[in-house]
C-alpha cells in the first residue's frame, strides 16, 4: 500500500518521503520516483526529521504492524504537530481505541489506498455518493483543530452545503445544527456539485469567533 500511496501523491505534484526499515522495500517504488527515502523505523524521531517531517503537512502510517502504525501516527501528531494523519490497521477491533486517540484508521481492504489518500489530501476530488445528475454529492471531510468546539451550523453554507452526519470515535450519528465539533471527527457533507470548492475554502479558513 505504501508504494501506491507514494506514487499517487508524487503524480499529484506533492513532495513525498518514504521511511522503511528495509532498504529493499524501496524497490517497490515506481521507476523515476524522486521523493526522499530514509532507512529506519517510522517512530524514530531522528529518522522522521531526516525524512522532512518538520515541513510535512500529512503522514500515512501503513506498515504491516498495527502497533507500529499507531505509534508513528501519535509521534507525528503529538511531537511534530501534524494534523492530517492516518494509520493502517489489520485488527478492526483496535479501530475504536485508535480513533479515541484522534487517529483515523484505514482497514486493509482493496480500496484502502484510496481511503488513505482521502485522509491525507482533504481536497482530493472523491465522494461517497453522487446523484444521477451529478448535481448533489455526499463527501467526507475531517474536522481540524481550528473548528474544534464550533457548532455544525457554523460550517453549513446556506443553499450550498450541509453537514448531514458525523463519525466520531468510529460511531456515526446524524448531525444537528447545535452539534459541537471535535478534532478528529469525520464530516459527511451534502453539497451541490458546483460548491465543493466553496465549502472546502470555508473549512480551510478561520473558524468564527465566539459570539459571531
């Protein structure tokens, strides 16, 4: 999975670094891969710094070990302040535990690579559902720290986008206007096809101050 994620990110014009304990693993990267490759364990702070984590905006932990992945994800978020992180898991029973720590998880299934990309690239043009006319879409978007503590109504864009549901700690629920957002929530947003960019700009912008 890691090689596939790295390839897609680089093809999209992103700077990519890959950390693996075995140099041989880099042979799976596509020919001509120009990203940084670092030999070492992903939770080693020095190796992460060598990979450029201090300039990174996202991290995907996709090794073949659940414990290693969650440790890498926690180091990225808690030590280096990376907001967009995702951890691959093999044991689905651990998903709720990890998501309570604010770490979104991706199960090992055929479409896992696409789900990883959705988590680390919130502007990736993907959707959960599209109506036949392509005028209405249901998309997923993560809640960042800037919007934590704000209400769903603060994010709704009248006539263009509405928060339909929220997944929190692995549990989904229908969102009401006064539902308070938490960092790590996943929003399920009903949005008109020509307003996705408008909503994403709203989500990426500053949250309203109290009383506004």
